[in-house]
C-alpha cells in the first residue's frame, strides 16, 4: 500500500495523522526518491536509486534511513549525509 503524501510530510494510512519523528518534527524524507552513495557495492551493481521507506535513530547515533532500491528491490540502510534527494 502506497503511503499518501502531503505537503510537509507523510500521512499514516491507518490513522490519517502526519507521521513525525520522536521529537515531533515531521519526517520529510519518508517517501522521497534518493540516490545512494557511489562508494556502496549496491551502487556499483546498478542499484543507484530508491525510495526511503523508514527512518530510525539509534539512541546515540544520527538518523538512519532504510531505502528500498529500484532494480533489486532490496532494502539497505544509510545515514542522512550519504543520501541525495533526487525528486
């Protein structure tokens, strides 16, 4: 099921509420198309772009995003600094 998009974030398909981070900040990257970093093995194998499907933050690290890749359909994780939004 595709998650509905709104201007400033993403709507939860079950409740209709805007999905936000634990700090209450809208999670703008979920649902965006991104390019993964060129240093990754997946990029070198042709999986260069995908869609951000989730965000999480380990308790002492920066934001990590899960990206579902277009070509293989695999899900990989990268931090914010490694991804480029292409939309």
